[in-house]
C-alpha cells in the first residue's frame, strides 16, 4: 500500500491561477478495495463541475478527500491553493459542504438551525443576523422561519441545507448528491439557486446520478468503479462519444434487441417505449443504411438517426454497460 501523501508534495505555485481544485493520481484504498483509482482532476474558478456515476463509483469518497475528511492513500491534491491533508483545518472554514442526507437538527426551527450554523462559523451577532435575513429571503424560507426542520418537505429542507452550507459565503461549495430525495420541480429550482451562486463568484463541485443535472454542469467527469472514464463539457462529450445513435420501431423489440447486441458493431441497444435506441460504432459511415441491410432488421418499421444524449455518453464510457 502506498504511503499517504506528504504535506510538501504539492505547492500552490504548481496550480494554475484559475484552478480552485487540482488533483493528480488521487487514490483511496480501503484494505484491498480501491474506491478511487488514480484520479486526475482540475476544476476552474466560477464553474459548476459535476461528478456523474452510479452508486459505488467513487463520487462521495472523492468529495471527502477533497474537503479533508479522508486522507488519500496516494496522489496529490490542492484546494484553493492549499495542500491537503496538511491544510485541512484551514480549508474547512472556507468551503461549504452539503451532504446527501439532511444533516441539520430536525427538532430546531429553520431560524434556530441557521443561528447555530452561524455560531459554528464564528459570525458575530450583527453579522449573523444580517446574513440569516439575507438567506431566508434568497431561499424562500422567511415565511417558515419558525417551522421545525423535521416538519418541512424534502424541497424545503434542501433549500435550508443549501442556506446553511453558504452561511459563511464560501469560495468553493461541495454538494454530494444534494437532490436525491426531492421532486423534479424542486430539483430545477435548486439548480437555479446554484447558478445564482456561480454568478456571485462561487465555484461548485456537485455529484449526481441524474443525467439532466449532469447536462447543466460546465464540465463533467464520468466515474465508474473508482476510475474517471470521461471528462469535458457535456456537449463536447456528446459530440465526441465515438458512436452514432439510431432509433428503430419494431414489433418484437426484445427479440430484435438481443439480436442487435450480438453484432460487434452495436455498442448498446435499449428499449425506450415503442422504439429501440441503438448505438452503432462510428466507423459505420451510414448506420441507418447499415442497419436496414442487416438480416435481423427485416420486418422492422422506421429506422432513423437520432441526436446523442448524455446517457449515451455514459454507456459508451462505461463499456456499453457491460454489453447490457
């Protein structure tokens, strides 16, 4: 097992001025299990950087290393120009962290929770009072400031958790699957708040397993089994994914799907309602004509090209989802 990184292994002058996070070879082992495997990462200031991946892909472990809660088994990392784990205590005062599960006190009211968080961050009485007033208005919590947190809906508690995480106006905000238990409208509203924070100068790193949220990020890393499989702006990842997308209407989709997956040129085939969404290797110049010429497609209805999606990128990046 590799030794933990030393405090002198990373210097702030190695990091570009516009980068708030830089990691090289970041690795975390738990016994023989490698949760994060040689991850390289660069997050630019004033952006939303996303981690997309299923449960067990290493998203939470990576976030915990980046905020100083876990010591890497190997590799180097700087956050806000400071080396970890050496400067972990300094960093905790300058970042915000919102966990997947609601972590505030359910028996306290909205205002009492915010007062408690303000005290933790050392805000003076007047500063805390003004900041809490601002947050109650910004996150639409003023009318429920006396309500116990345990009596709030999932979306309301989510807004309260985000208000608490930004109490001290952090330069960098970490969000670990923050919308996993809320409805689609609350998720949409939550992301509008995130863009407001970015406009005000905050950099955000967010982990998610929702494709629509991943598309909202300025840049995205796809993680699987602790490894980074792809990294770039979502649109660029879709443009460069290395496959072409075709949709097919057919009477017996399950049989056709199995037959298509047996073809080496077919990366993936998934049923979407009355259509099959098929990913064909991009060395096939005309995938529609190619599919029409395949014996397995005899009797199929409409066969037409379709636009790629981020889900397609994920399937390609993770090896065709183990050939499904």
